[in-house]
C-alpha cells in the first residue's frame, strides 16, 4: 500500500465463498463511511469481489485452512482495498489479454482485466499474493 494511507478497517476470513457477504458488507460500510460516490461504488464492488474470488480460487485453491485478508485504507484523495491470500503467488507481469482472439472464448482470465479497467490503479505485491486496488474518492 502507498505511504501515507491510514487503515480504515480490515478482516480476515477462511477461504470459502460463504464469506463473500462479509466482504461485501465491508465494502458497503467503508464506501458509505468514506464518501464513495454511487457512480464509483459499482466499480469498487466488482473489483474487490473479483480480487477476493481470485484469492480464494487461484491463490488459496479453495483450501479452507487458508485465509484471505481484506484491508481498507485511505488518504485524502484515494481509497485502497488490499486483498491478500496465502497461496504461492503468480506472475502478474505476464497476464494474457482476455480480449485477444485466441483468449476470447476462454472461461477464465477476465478478472484482472476488469479490475484494471474499473479501478484507478491496481498494484500487485508479495509475489502476486497481494493486490492493492486504488479508487479516487
């Protein structure tokens, strides 16, 4: 996370889709508390839930013994959602373009693309185990 950000709230939940409503509630609370506009709210919800799903499926491989942490921080102009899994990480610098003809019919591979287009900035750290998703307020 960028320097100067203050943590607003954080949670850690087992790798299980049953905890998606908990993450959605966190998003709702923080967006209301931090004054995120209704127009931006949808982008935040889609991006953060996509990051959470990626952490569950690709990071922790749905292992219920592992957890996904979601932290939210802010500065004066931006809000950051950090989603971290306990998996092996991945090569985030070499991601296939889901819009290219050879990938268009694949069932997977659109989440990171969506996050990058809906958020103001997406930064991977810790070998791909953590994603920081930034939104302007």
